[in-house]
């Protein structure tokens, strides 16, 4: 992996992700608190944050565990919730294809909403896979390290943090900050609007399937808008 690593690009990705880390820190604390409230011990709580590395999945897993749900149901629910990562993977695959399998597997593990939003902009701005991959790695390492620290802090704090504080308010704010720079053309705006409306309209779907369906609807709407724009330009 070392021959593909560009130290300057890694540093850019790491430093550039720090503001998002600050915004997501309360979410990590909430996940740690949730694990403690569900009765998980320290090893189980940190195992979830280390391996699952997904706030929404961790919260759902803790809730289902506390409710006594079977392991198969917990795993299946987290799997469905993570299906959105397939769409991210499809977008990243052409950029990661020139890299070695070790690089591809490492970056796949670090793929999150925030890392994807930052890395895809970098890949689109450069033709150098080494630069983009190193930047991606930097963003992922920053997020992963922050996530472990805040989950640990939340677990140790336990139920001392009142639920009325609503620390998870920072999560949508962080996502808005990441998506806003991408809203520079009509297809992206159409995709965001359609996905946003769909995720609310389909909120009653079980197992958070509304996230997956809304993502697909947004992609289709954005694609159609892009086709329409190209045809209009060609006239």
C-alpha cells in the first residue's frame, strides 16, 4: 500500500475531515450512551464501533439488542440499512479500479457518507488515483479515530447525559454541510429534492427501507435530469 500513499494528499483528507468530525462527535457519544443503556459491556460497545463503524446501524443494533431481538434480525436490519453503501461503491469503483486489492479493501471498510462526499469530489477533480485514494484514506482515518474516541466517551458517560439534550441534532447538520457544495447544477438539485421527499413519504416502510428506496429514486431522477439537460444543450 505504501507505494500508492501520497503523504500530502493523506494530510489534506485528514485535516479536511476534521470539521465533520467535530460535527459528528455528539452522534458518536450518543451511540456510546445507547450501547451502555442497552446493557452492552465495554468490549461489545467498542466492538460495534470498531467493526460496524456506522452510527445508524449501531443505534438500531443497540435498540434491537435491548428489545431481545434474535441475532439474525439484528444482522439483517443492519445489512438493509447499509445497502446505501452499494450506491456509493458503484460511484467509487471506477476511481479505485487501478489500485491494488489491499487498497480497495481498506478504502471499502472506511467508506461512510462523509468520506464518500469528500472523496468523490477529490476523485472528480483529479486524474491521479494515488492522490484521490490517499485523500480518501485520510478522511476515513480521521473519521474512524474520532468515532472510536467519542463512542468510548459516550459509553463511559452512560446515562449521565440526559436524553433531552438531543445530541443527535448535529448529524443532519453535518450531512447538509457536506451535500451543499454539490448543489451546483440542476441534476444534483433534482436528485436531492426527490430523495428528500421520498425518504419522508416512505418513512412507514419497515427496516429503514425508505433510505434505500429514496436513494434509488434520487439517482433515477438525477440521471433523467442529466439526460434532459444534455438533450436541451444539443438542440
